[in-house]
């Protein structure tokens, strides 16, 4: 059980470091004349991700997972998602954020995984929220938070895309790319 808790807390620590980076990036974007949109739903996003880890910890404590060979599959998918996450975040650089921050006149980043789809980071988050609980046979957490995440993302993506279309070259750059399905047309 200690290994399970350790792994979960490592991922929590990773997310906390990302929040620190996001706050630094938000300050930089604001200093360049940028601003935040979608503030109304951001607290629900934070709540969702916080409760995800609480639910996961509760579920693995109540229903201790059995170590079976198929657990390797969601674990490997989760690890691959971590590689994709780092690729997506580093591709955006200072423009990456947990909030929706826009900088009028900026050219959108269309490198890294963004060459292939509009929202690789969200695709990765979807994968993580489904796969990480499956590693520990936390089925309720996987199901409930996958559904809740879909609801939040359906709101967030519309707000983000509308904001980016208004003040950047988003539409020109990404009109032929799928949100979550890779494609490449230029």
C-alpha cells in the first residue's frame, strides 16, 4: 500500500509544481498585456482535480487493489501520457497555463503536439483521469471523474477557443486540426 500512496502523492506533487509554473506564466502574460477568461468555471476545474485525488485515495484505501498483470496496461498508458504532458507543456512554454490566459495579437503555438491537434494537453488529461485510477482498480473514481471532466472540458474548450479566435490567429492556424484527433494539414 505504501507504494500506491507514494505514486499518488508523486503525481499530486507534480500537479502542485505545475500550478506554481502556471502562476508564474500567468504573471508574465499579464505583464505583456494578456488577461484571463473563463474565470467563472476555473474554480470548478480546480475542485474537480482536487476531488479526483481525494476520491482516488479514499477508493484505494477502502478497496485495496489486487496486483494483477493487466494493471501494467493502464500504467504504461499513464506513463506515456506523462511524456505527452511534458511535450505539450514545454511546447507552449510561457503560454502554458491551468487558467485560460490570452495575449492579444500573439501567434498561437503550433509546434510539438500542437502540430497535430488543437488540444493535446486536454487529450492527455482525459487519458490520465481515466487510466491512473485503473492502475489501482479504482473504477468509481475513473468513471465519475471521466464524466465530470468531460462536462468541465465541454465548457472550458468553447470559452478558450472563442477567446483565442477573438485576439489571436487561432482560427487560421487550427481550423483544419481536430480537437483531440491527430491530423496534419498545412
